[in-house]
């Protein structure tokens, strides 16, 4: 059965001509699958009493799309910038063949290879499914769920933690590249990349040299999403799902011959630190972007935007304040409050 699946994937790839299409075919296939998974997640994880009746109308759907775009734009910008690391490394004169895996090898040896002693074709395919589909589902659905439930403070925390994780990991990928275990350790097989050329080509879109290992973004982002769910989502069912899915992802990144144990530990610690910062300072860190959005909505007579204080949709004017709850959107107020907070902390 598994050889048939491999044959089927190979035939799909060979049926497409052109290097560009063959390289991006995995992304093209994953998008509709992810859409179906998100739809199923809505039915399964969103209780009937929490569903928004206005979402079924065209106006309600447009409001939802606007809210998603507002919060997704900064994450997409950071995602795009971080994936220009090859250009950044070239400008800094860093050789493309740099590999610091030898130092991690000295630290932990061949520990990761122990997991592949239990390798089976079924476990490999299930692990590949979690790595390639369940990870993006956990990230995308958690984000969309928070937007749908209008948990604006929680969304800000999610966005801030996401951006911090990428920005703190970025220097390591440039100055401390570490290659995957499957192509470094003699006792480890690159199980994920051996599943299909489709997968190998797709992964290289975001990691051309397969050296973005330390810290693990799969570990950091999945743990971050899990923490956000436990902290902000009341659905017990989705909380259990997030914990189990995250645990499975942490297993797969080691089992599939991708990450080192050090990558996983560093990723978990990175997630915890970024979540702590987001919980404490997201209101202030997000204030500049929120002010920019409010200014654009005011200057261009844009659509009503949700207030983070009371969830009501408001039209912004020069006052930059919610008429219902008094939430301030003026950047001067936020920056002044943040500076006062820092002065108080360092003077005590």
C-alpha cells in the first residue's frame, strides 16, 4: 500500500511539466486540503452557542475577512522578510556551505537515531501528515478561531509571539546554520524527504539548504499555539487537541530526521519566552501597528474596525478613541505609558 502511495505521488509530479510548477505543487495541493481541515475544525471545535449568526451574512463575512487581514499582514511581512535569509547571508559575506551541526553533535551525539529504531512505513506516513498538514492547521485554525471569537487581546498576543519567534530565530539561521540530522548523522535517515520528491522540493522552497534547524520553528510555533489555546480558548475539546497535536509534532521533527534534540529544546524555550513577553507587553508592542491601521481607516474613510476594548465596530476620527469604551488608539498615549512602565521597573 505504501509503495503504491509513493508511486502515485511520483506519477502526479511527473505529469506536471516545468520546474516552477513541480517545485510548488506541494503548496498547491496543501492549500485546498488545509481549507477542508479548517472547515472541519469549525464544525468540530466551535460550540453551537459560540457561533456568530452574523457570520452567515455577506456583511458579517466581509468583517471577518477584514479582521483576518488586519492581524495577518504583520505576520506575513515578517514571514517574507525572514525567508530572505539567503540574500541576507550573501550580503553579509557568509559562505553558503556553513554548517555548525558538528558542535551539536559533540553535545548530544547520536541520540536522535534512537527514535528511528521504531520506524515503520505507517508511522513515517502518519508523522509526515502531522509535520506537513497538522502543524499548519494548528497555526492557521488557532489564529482564525481567535479572530472568529473576537478575542482581540488574545489575537494581539498570538501575533506578537509569532513575530518575536521569527525575529529571534532569524539571526541563528544566518550566523549559526545547522543542517538536518537526516543528512548529517550516519544513523539517521531523512524519512520525510525520502517520502516523495514532491515533499523534498516543497520543503526546499522555504529552506533551500535544509539548515534552518536551530532553534526549531516547528517546535516554537506549535508550543506557542498550544499555550495560546490553553490561555485563551475555553473549548476543552480544542485544548486537548492542541496538546496532543503539539506533542505529536515535537515527536515527528525528531523521528523524521529533521531536527536535533537541542533544536527542540531551544524551540520550546523560545516559545515560552515569547509568550511571556506577549502576555505582558502585547498591548504596547501592538499599539504602533494598531495606530497605523486606525490612521489609514480614518484618512481613507475605510470600513468600521473592531475595537480591542469592547469588540464593537467603530469609525475612526482624529480623536483616535472608541466612543463606547474609551480605548485609546493614539500612539503618544501608548508610548508614554510604556516608557513610564519601564522607568518604574528600572528605578525600583
